[in-house]
C-alpha cells in the first residue's frame, strides 16, 4: 500500500512553462488536475504516481501521446498536429532561422492536405510551410478583414475552385475558408512538398517539439 498524495490544479503555479514536471512524491493525479491548461505541451509524471483520474487531462487529453523515459517516468506530449497549430506563428516569426537549418526545415508536419482528382499531397515539412507562407503570390496570411492568419490545410477542387481550407489565427483559434486562387495556392504547396521530400534524404531532421524547444 502506498501513501496517498493527490496532485490537483492547486499545485500548478499561476505562471508555468509549456513543459510541466510534476514533483516526485505524488501518488495520484486528481480529477481535472490539468483541465483547461491547454498551453502546456508536455507533462512529466514521476514514477511515484500510481493512479491518474479519468478526467485529469480533460479538454486536451485526446491530443496527448504517452511514452515512458529511462527513469520510468510517464511523458505526455501533444500530438504533432496540435503542437504545430499552437506554434504556427512562432515558426512563421522565426522563418529565417528555421530555413537556415536543414534539420529544422525538414521536420515533418503531420497534417494532411489534398485535392480532388490528385489526392493527398506528400507529407509537408516545416520548411515547405514557411516558404509557402512567405512566398505564395496569393494571400494565405491575411483573412478578408486584414487579420493575420496562416493557412495550414487545403482541401477542395482545383477545377471548380471550391475548397474548404483551414486556417489558424495567432491566438490558436481555427476556422475554415473558401480560398480564392485555389489552383495556384495548391500548385505551389505541392511543389514545395515535393522539393523538401526530395532533399531531406540523409538528413536527421528534428521533431517539431525539438524545433519548438530550440527557438523558444
């Protein structure tokens, strides 16, 4: 039998980093302990924890991946899509640094895009996204009201032009739009995905989490 010491939301400081380490000594993680703390991208759980309540990670539990490190601690991290969306503007604002480092620019982004009659694009890299955002001759960084946005997924018909493309705003909120000049936008993105796919052979690229840790 173990001594019960429950970790709750009251144990999280008012100012916390994106990576949070639960101190040793806690035996349980209580109800809704991390509910609402969606800016945390990584949680380290010590091997003293014997029980995690079902609602401990409510609000962002479906986006978590779990693995165990060499110290037998459980590591919870956001899946790569959510990590990318939360940090899209961080990547955009550090474009020069990322493009100058092949290990950063070749980090794979696990977000699908595709168009009818052609199918899904080759898996994009961080560099493909950044070059697309910076150099696309058509608008993919401002919405119809002039607010900053970034297109992160395209889906639709290059024949009719109708599309249901997805965008992310600086605050992390998401929306869906019908982009004009859809054929040109997709043509450039597809070409960049192929370019990076061909050039990344032999490169030990960073993961998205590693890129975030390096530039934050």
